[in-house]
């Protein structure tokens, strides 16, 4: 369903009764039609994949539209929701560039479907339970103009709970390709990419379920540098039933396999995964705490050997 008209953002539907704070009661940003120096704002394409996330979706949409960014292409790819999400999407349809609701094969495929529709100079995705901070897209647009060589732009941000309450601040961290090869330290909702580079690396690997972002960023940063911004760009919502929190050992194994894919069989994630995994499985099957103790001892050993901040399998 293509939408070509873009009415005034000030005419957005009012928030539901009792909803206050960003982005419910926020005012649309007032950005000039051109960036500093009279240059055109780079077109930013943002994709939101969603499936039965009606409890969060409207807040996510408003956090994007209230950016007031003059060159925004906003795309929603819904996987066939039946929980009221479509009513929310239709409410905001005049401000969307494209949306569709149809079954898909998971989050990675949904995001890629949106990327293939996108025409922006810069692209990113915002999951339907995450949020942008006010001014995020303006910061990304200015960074793109200042650093046209960058393949990835990422910023500071935060983790929040299901009610949007702050759980953890994520400060700015300089780009370190060695660290990125071992650990995903970019905050996904605050990470944006050059769309041409995305196409050059064939988008997300649709076989991956948990760490497709990390795999993608490693591949992109081999095409060129990443730029780190001090501004808070994105909020990652963390609550018990997210895919990350329910992934368990399947998620850890995927992290290990991505590490081996990019770094070879001596990758820290790959080396740490197997002994920890077998200790955990043996602890489940055999009586006594022996293998639980062994797993804890191995964890301490790996933290000492590798550095707690330089591998992801935990």
C-alpha cells in the first residue's frame, strides 16, 4: 500500500487519554527545510518490522514521526498481526511512505523487505517496541553530511523497561573495529547505515534470528568506517518476553557461530561457548552441583583470559 501524500506532521492523531511524556505529548520538531550551509537533508529510510506488538507500536510510530525530519521515508512491514496493530497503522497511514501486512519468515526477512523498498541515502530499522530520542534523525542527518565516507552511524542511548522506565544508560563509545569483531556494542535502535553499502553486502542474513545486526555491522564496517555520536539516539526496550531474553543457548550458539564466521575457529565466542554449553547441559542431566560449579569456574577463567568486555557468549 503506497502512500504518496505527506500531510502536516502537526496534524498527527492525538495520543490516547492519560498518555504523557515523549512521544505522547511531545511537540513535532521544527527543523529548517535545509541543513546548515543550505545543503539538502539526506533522505533517511526507516523500517519498522512488527508482529502483534499493538501495546508498543503507536509509541514507536510517534517517536519517529515527531522527529519532524524533513527527508524521512518511513516504512512499516507487519507480519500479519491480529491484535489491533493494523488499526494503529491505518491511523498513521497518511504519514507513512509504505506499509504492508502479510505473513513473513521472521524479523530479518521483514526488515530486508523494507530495505528493498527503501530509497534513502541512509537506512535503519526500529523494532516495534523500541523508540527514538527527540532529535535523533537530525543528528544522523548532520553526521551523514559531515562524514559521507561512513558506512555506519551510531550513537549513545538507553535500555528501558516495558513501561519506558530507564534501565541502563548506554554512553557513547568510540568506533573500535577489533572490539566490534568480538562483541556487538552498537545499540541497535540508534544505528544507521549507508544504504548503498547495505545493498553491497546483501542486507541482513535471513537465516539469523538473534544477532543478525552484529553480523551485518561487521560486514558493513569492512566496507568503510563507522562514526560514533555523543547524542542519545535510540531506546532499546528490554523485558522478559523479547526474542533476546528468550533465546537462551540458541542465541548464544548463534553468537558463537557468527564469531567463528568472521574471526575463525579461535574466536573468543566460539571457544567459550562449547565448554559452557556442555557444563550447563550436564548440570541439567546429572545430580549434584559439580557441573554448575565447573561452569562458574570456566566463566571466571574466560573473563580473566579474554576480558569480560571482549566476547558476547554469556
